[in-house]
């Protein structure tokens, strides 16, 4: 399976946001812990992809190009959140 690292990171950011929202409500606190474990797993896979480890997934572009594209997206997203 090929994966776009930028889209993967975007989905992880979305899950982090959802986790925060769910953690603030008593009815969904348990669900937020489940999502947190998914986030940790996704971050481990992302690190493995960045370092060229023996991950089952493959990047859809060259590794360095994918990392640069993902980093540009993260910088842009962080700037937007500061407003």
C-alpha cells in the first residue's frame, strides 16, 4: 500500500483534535483514550516511514520529498492555529 505522508500527518492532527474534544466530556472520556492509543500507533508508523524502516506501508513519493511536503503542511497548519 502506498501512502501520502502529508495526508497521513493531516489525519493524525485531526485525530489529536478529536481526542481533545472527547476528553473534555465525561461521557466520551473512554473513547478519547482509545483514540490516543491510535494516535501513538500512527506516530510510530510515521517515524518508521521517515527513517526508512521496515514498515509495511510505502510512501507515494521519495522519502525526503514526502517529509518536506509534510513539514510544509505542518508549519502552515501551526501558523493557522496561532490566530
